[in-house]
């Protein structure tokens, strides 16, 4: 009976000590891994750094403590290692002594069995290394396809669906209308994938947007909230704007700004709204419908305003119908242009220059001279000053000048002038001219022309003003009538000498209301419109001669 019990113990011991095959170990290990939840893996990954910290503190002898049961257990186990080591050493010693009593065959078999144990540990280590390598190369992921076309692999299906919903919203916003993906147009396939194949959310967003083809990620230029154009090239619009500012930049430039609100918006835009950069450059260098205005200030006349802005009186009047060009008031706002530039460049420069300093004038009354006349008694002289100023230009035109400092180099010399106090006769010239007739419609300008009328000159020495037969003609300024009579192609003509180097001519008259040698004042009727001489119809030819040479009357009329 005792022998039977001993035999069973020996059989159990042989079964326990029987070597385990490598295939069995792999099968058991992979079965264990297959049942291991992903969340537990994630939890283990979070525990590893904490474990390292606890071990580091333990090795340093700082006796780490924690209220967490798992950490307390983790700290307890290393503390039991010395005791376990002693127990195991004692057990192996007893086992060794007991094995000495076995017969030689049993001892030999036991030795061979013991030699297999290191192989098992090596096999297990290889298994762990293989599994670690496997999970470092593979993970779970979701493959996203659009209408059968594979786009990208992301972490999970939920993330992919969030990206698809975002693309739907961005597309609808860019198009300004509703947009949704068709049913089953997007497929999500989850499974084991290589880690190197995992993409990012932004990559899926771009590929899905490109596959749809309705919107494109681009950059849009807005000027005063008006869309000029869009491009898909990053930095292209900025480079174009930099080129515009560089053209206006010099060594003295302090700043270059745009008057308008210029902004670049980044985001999805309709694909069909994209344009090339040349189109955007053409637009911002062109003009658009708008108004450029000018406010009348003291000393302005109609002709002066027109001439300073590169127009004649008729062109300025066409832009401002309803104004009396003979009488404009300070504060009146005149339209100079119906078009304005898309982009207005404002440049501020710091300038250093030598400027003239005006001299003062001392006036001495002279009763022998007419009022308004002056005579130089002693000439004045301009001084000079070294000036530092900030000058502002808008599209190349100076708009303001701020003097920062002015250092006198040479002082100005005061002038002395005689000023007339004698009452001026009404016929004396004022120095400025008015229109000779009520009409302002010029049918033939100053200079070369080819009318096709036999006998008409090709070098027109004045302007023809259209008006009805018999319309009154007035003296453009005060003076003395030098001639009234018939002068060939000029017809019946009045010539007034204004005594200040100017003469005015009134030709093709039908009758006179003045005579030679008579003094006339500015605005006095001197004749009536006719069609005498070489003429194709009733009109007034008006000419101005300055110091013996004909000049363009348009430059002298208000």
C-alpha cells in the first residue's frame, strides 16, 4: 500500500517535471493575447511609467508610499523577495540531498530533464520578443474609401466619421449651400494594419476634399470686403502685394501702407472660383466704379481746378452738371473722376532738403497809382533753411507735408513795395478773364485742325464757342477797344487791349455795341454773335494774345 502511494507520487512528479513543447507554449501565449482586451493594454502602458518611478524611488532607499492597493501590492512583493530566496534555497538544498539517494538511472534522467528548463525559458523569451515586435509593427485601424477609391487609414472609425462630417460642413460653407455625402459613398473597414500606413486626420480631410472636387483649400484676397480673387498657392498673394509696395519704396521711405482694408483669408473656396495670379495682379492695378472728389478752397477757380487735375473746363463741367462755372463757392465738392483705383498705396517719406524761406513785404501807399497796382521799391531776397519733413504720397501724389525741423541757413531780406490808393476806373483790367458768351460748348479747340471749309485756317489761334445768332458777346476783361471792323476770314471783329500785355479777339460778329478807342469794363456787351467771314455757322471765335503771341484761351478761362 505504501509502495502504491509512493508510485503515484513519482508519477505526479514525472508529469510535473515533463518538458513542455515550444508549440504548446506559443499556442497558449497567443490564446492568452487574443483574449486580452485592448483597454487593458492601454492601462498597462499607463502603468509602466509609474512602475519605473516607484522602482527608482525604491532603489534609492526613499521608501515610496501610496494609498493605491495595486501600488502597495507592488511595493510588498519586492520586500518579500529576500524571504522567498531563502525558502527556495532551503527547498533546493533538501531536494538535492534527497536526489542523492536515488539510483543512478533516476539521477541521470533528472539531470537530463533539468537541462531542458533553460531551453523553455529561451523559447518564452523569443515568444515575448516576437509578440513585442509584432505589436510594434501592427495595430488596429480603419481604412476609409470613397466610391471604391481607398483614401487613407486612420486610428478608428469614429475618428474617420468625425472627419467626414467636418468635410461636409466645410464644403457646404464654401459653396454657400447644403451638401451631404451620398448613401454608402464612404466605406469604413476596420482591422489589423501596419503602423507605418496610419495617416493623419488632416491628410484624410485633404484627400476626401480633393476626391469630391467641389472645393479647394486656397487663399483669397479681399479689398474692403470685396473678393478680388482666390489662389491655391500659399504665399502667392503676399508676394504680389510685396511687389507693389517695393515699387513705391525708396531709401527715404518710412512706411508703405494701403488705404483700403486689405486682408487675405485662408480656407476652403469653390474650386471654380480659383484664378491665376496674373488676373489678381491685373485687377488690383486697375480702377473700379467710384468717385474721386475735390473740395473747393479759397482762391480756386473752375479753370484752375480743371488744369491742376489734367482736364479742360468742358471735361470738368461734364462730370459736374448743374454747377455755375462762373461762380463756385468755398466748400463745394466737385467730382474729378467716376473711377477710383482698386488699391491705393500710401507712402510716407522722411525728406531732408534745403528750402526757400519767404521774405516779408513792407507796403508804402502811393496816391499816384491805381488801387490793386503795386511797384517794387526795393527787392526782397529769399532766405534758405535746412528742412526735415515727413511727406505723405497717395498713389504718387503728395497729400501732406509735416515739417519736423527747420534750421535757418541764410536770413531773408525784406522787400519794400509801393501800393496804389487811387480809385481804379471800371474799365481797368482785373487780370483774370470771364467767358465772352453764356455758352460753354467748344466746337473747335486751339491749335491744328482740318475743318474741310475752304479758306479756314488749319492753325486755329483760339476757340470756337457754339451759340445762337445774335447772342450777346461780353468783354472778357476791362480795357480799351483797339479795333472794330471787318478782317477778311475773321469777319466782323472786336480787339480789346487790356493794357497788361494781354489782348482779346472776338470774331465772326453780326454787329458791334462798342467802337474803337472806347473804354469797356469786364462783362460789358461789346457785340453780337454772327457768322461773318469764313464760318460754317453762328459762333463766337475767342482768342487771347499774351505779349504778342496767341495762347490757348482754355487755360485762362474759369
